[in-house]
């Protein structure tokens, strides 16, 4: 973050200061006040540059602590002839300045550090109006009376400069780095710097240099724990180093334990020192809270003290805080976790039971890294099997599958209770399935254990088998297995496996009511059992998917939005999963701009975290969104990666992957290949008895111009009764008959369902049908509606929408497809191979297209169509 960076969020301030400098309202200049680093000097420098550019003479001076001991020390550079007499210096300034002061500006930075004589000179210059003044002072610092009189007597306008807002801080980051910072990283930076531009500049420079702040897929991510650099410590440390020992102790106590009850702080330190720390603006007290608590006045103060105070001192202080808090009941789960972290980092004896309780609490709060850390501390302190199971669960969720397997494999099975054995086998099997991508090994773990397993363990293993069957694309087996599991008799993690399997399978076969009922049971379970807390997030994904397949779009979006709000500020991968689920729901509602915003952010973070299972799952959805938005190159490239890195635990969404290919072909204008891919996706769904997914595939085929599945859609509408199936069946029937009125009605039904993209495309089909029937007015009306809805989506592109745009070009669909392939640079032979026709036939299509459009060659024809689609 080299240089001073752009002036963001200061336009209004700058306008106000320029007016004061120009003499508005009788002012003779301005005073810019604010905390250190807030941007006072940067704003003053901008005023100086603008004055110089306008041909105005500028003299500058800076107040410093060292020059303060020398009379007129700060203004020595202004003296043509050395003098210690302030009146002589004033005379020199007057003689060298225009009589009206119109072309002279004096800039004094950090005027609160001026010696008394220098302050006297500046005051008299303002009083006599011999020059205009730009003055900066630090808020909360004592200043000479002659300086404070500048604004108190109304000679200069005082502006109290506020820190940048969160949005302004984000804008500054994006401007300097060249691309946006992801939401969670920007939030962490805001939490540390609180709009202080100088702190932000040092932080970004340090973290980019260290490699901890890095760009991935157009977003900057800050992944590692923050470490205070020497530059930041020096920036903030000087005023702290000058403090009395008692005040430093107060600071360190708050730094290690904030928010710290004031009563505890007063008990552990000198009350006068607490008051002095507050008066100096180093700590702040929440007077309204109960109990009253103390925090660092700025987050970086705490970071600096924790980095510089010394480990032995900090461990001792944490121990004192923990001991003082021992007689006070914790205020909630967060307080339990916080106290355990303090204890673990203190000089007190280890407490494995406390660490384990806190680890489970961290899991409930979805802080996976902290859960793993506390569980590991408990294990090392003798926490036993419970600590190991808790740690392995956290490692699994952190995508550290090999470490999780090592922990689980090292546990002696013969000493485990049935409950613990069931949990161990569940964790091993799911770790193999999802994280290590070894589904066959996952099945072997279950099969090998089932033979001699006690009843509770056997039931837990059947629960695992339910989810194994569901993700393998065998929904009927999954439903049967899930139905037989009594979730009240097995551990929560095993029960969640049965619930996951049932929700996935029920969604796939079109039993959305069963999916929602089962999901509700899972949500209640997650509220009751800390170990199932994170599995709730995964359950939301499967539930949202099931509702979207059924056409319950509004309900899916509402659930995804709630989850997004709950997850967005959480640490680790959790927030990215919440963002991805929101993107899935937005895509299901046809809101492409929002879907791309969420999915691109989530995918970039999954990539940054090297999380293959999530990269695969959401890479499919991102590719589809890119293709539907017309970003064919990006979609094709991403699908190439998706195909190359197929995850074996996601066979159940393979029809979705094929649909993403269909949309990618459509974006390239390859309509034949697009419809073929959609129909292959439908065949896959049929083979795996996924009725709801079959509906989606056949609906997409209709969007792409193939309504041959109308009979099958009618059967699916009758057998599933889902809203989507019924509308899709009506869509196929109307499209087959080229019935504009019915297609218009279908568009309205899709819009009411909440799928704006489907509504836009159906309206485009209606417009084309009306055009074929020579009903020009109706065609124009539906075409306008289609384009409006496509814009609302965020740039939806489909073959039908494109055709409504170039209806003035009298091309057949096949001619349009051939020309689109010419646009991509394909030769006639390549086109012939792709469309399974002869080269002569391709030449014939191009000849007729050129004749209809009046173009003279293939390049001119392609250019015409490219302009039409722009």
C-alpha cells in the first residue's frame, strides 16, 4: 500500500476546508483535528497541493516533541535571518507576504506540539490576517493556549476529522489493492483499524509483504493470524512506553482479557491507574452495560501490548484474571469459552475438563479452529477419548482429514463405550467419504464394523449408510435406511447422518414435504447437541437444494438468507459455506448478479483454503451461473477444472454438473450440444431414480429448445405434485404447441414461483411463438417483458432471449447456431464434426445466412451477429 493512497470519504471535508481557506464566513483558514493516523496530515497535504497548483506561495512547518524545547524551533525554517524574538519573526513574515494575505498559506502540522513562542507567532499571523493557515492538531492532546485560541476565537474553522466508515475503508482497500477484499477479511481489517487510514496502510503493507494477504480469483483474502510488525508497534508503542508502570499493567490486563468487568479490573489493579488509562484514551468503559466492562480504546493497542509485554508477564496476568473470575458465574457460552482460552494461556495448572467443555462450546459457536485447539489442550492434559473425538471432529471439518484419521486410528477401541465407538466409526466413515474422498474405504469401515457391532453401534452405522447411499445417487436405499434409524437412540453425529441422507434423498425423489419435516428434526437436534451444531449448516444446504428442486423458491431463499446472516462473521470456512448457500438460493431464484457475487466470493475462499470437496460442489453452481450470465469463457474453463477434479462423494449431483455443461454450450451458441447435455442429465436422473432432478433437467431442455420430454414431465407432475414439475409440464406442452398465450401464462407462473430466470426465458419463448403466429403486438409485449426480466436477473442469456433480440435477422435456429460457432473461430470442418453434419451442409447454412443478411463473407456475418448480441 505504497504512497498516500486516494482520498476516499473526504470529499465533503475537503470542500468545507477549502471554503474556510478561501475566507468563507470570515475564516482565515482551518484547523483539522483528529486522532493519530486518522488522516489529518493527508488532508492538509491535499490542501497544500491545491494551493500550490493555484499559484499560491506555501510555507510548511511541523511541530515535534524535540523542537518543542527550543523557542521558535518549529518555525526556524521560516526565518530569513536567525532570531529568537517572536516579534521580529512576525515582522519578517509580514514583510515577505502580500499585504492582504491572499497569496500566502502557512501549513503547520501537529501544532499541539509547538513551543509557546511558535504558537504565539501563528496566533498573531491569524489575528493580523497576513496569511491563511492550515493547522492540524491531535485530539485529546494538550496544546498551547495560543493554538486553541485559533478556533475558540473564531479565526479558523475547526473540523474534527472522523475515522473512515466501514464502507469507506473497504473502498480504500479495493482502490489501493486493485480489486475487492473478501467480506470476512475486510471485516477483520476493520475490526483492527477502525477506519484509521494510517493503521490500515501499515497493516496492508505488512500483510501483503508477508504473503498473508493474497489475491485469489479476483478477491483478496487474509487467512493467517495477525502478527504485530515492528512498524506498527513503533507507530503505537511510543505513547505506551512513556506510561507509568501501574497504567501499563491496566492496559495489559485489559489487553489479555477484554471485555473485562471494571470491578475485576479495579480489584486487580490500582483504581487511579484505571482512571488515568481511561482519561488518556487508552481504554474505554462501557458505562451502559451490566456489568460495566473495559476494552482497549483501539484494537491495535491490545495487539501491540500482547506482542510486546512478554509471555511470562501475560501468562501471569491471565492467571490473575482467571482466578478473579472464578467466583463469578459465566454469563453464557461465549464467556465459558473465553475463560478457558485465558486459562489455557495462563500460568495456572491445566484443567482438561474445562478445556473440553469449552471445546464443545466453540463447536456450538462454529469456531472450528478454536474447538480443535481447546480439544487438543484437553487431550494433552489427559482429557481422554472425549477430547480425542472432539478434536477429530474439528479436524475433519477443518479439511484436515489425514490428521483426523490419525487421531481416530490411534484410539484403543476395546476401551470405548458403545456411544464413543459409534461416534468414532461415524467420524472415520464420514471423513473418508467427504474429506479424504475415499467412498469405498468409507463403506468398508461400515461393513467391517457391522458384523460384530452392539445394537446402538449398528444403528449408528446404518445411519451412516443412509448418507452414503444418498450421495452415491441411490435415494430409495437412503430413504429406506433413514426411515429405519431411531435418531433418539444414537449419538447426535450419527443421527445427523441419517437426517442428511433422508433430506438429500427426499429432495431428489420429489418428496419435499418429507425433506422439510426431516430437516426440522435436524435443526432441533443441532440446538440440543453441541457436537451437531456445524452439521446444521450442511443440513441447510441439502434442505435449500430440496426446496429449489420442488419449486419452493421463496422458502429456500429465506432459509439461505438467515443462514448467511448467522455465518457471515464466523471464523474459518463456516462463513464461506453460508455465502455459498446464499449463492445457491439466488441462482435457484434466477438472481444471477447476486448468485455470482456470493458464489465467486465463496469459491475464491474455498480455493484459498484448498478445500476440494467444497470447490467441487460449488464449482458446479458457479459454472452454471457464469454460463447463464453469458460468461462462456469463464464457465468453460471452470467446468474443465470441475470435470478434472470430480469428487466421488457427489454422484447425486452429477445431473447438475451435466446441466452446467448444457448452459455452457448454450452460452457459446451451441444449441444442439446444449440440448443433448440436458437430455443426458435427464437420463442420469432417470437411472438414479431422482425424479425431482429429472424434472429440472427436462425443464432446462425446454428452455434450450427441446420439448420432447413433455409427456414424461406430465407423468412427473402427477407423481410428485411439486410446483416446479407442474409448471415445467405446462411449459413443455405450450412450447411444443407454440402456444404464445399459454407460454405467457407459464412465464407468469415461473415469476410467481420466484424463478425470475425461468420466467424471462418462458416470456421469450412466448414472444417467438406470437411472432410465428404473426401477432406482432403480443410478440413485442412479451419480448419487452422477457428483456426486462432478464435485466432483473443480472444479464441472463439464453437461446430464446438471443433470438428475440435478433428477430430482424431472418435466420433459422440452425443457421444462428452455425454462425455462433463461426464467431468462436471454428472452421467449417470443426463445425460439421460438432453438429454431426457434412461440411457441404455447413457451407449451405452459411451461404443462406449471408444471402439473408446481405453480408459478403463469414467474417462479416459473424461481426453482424456479434454486434446484435452485444
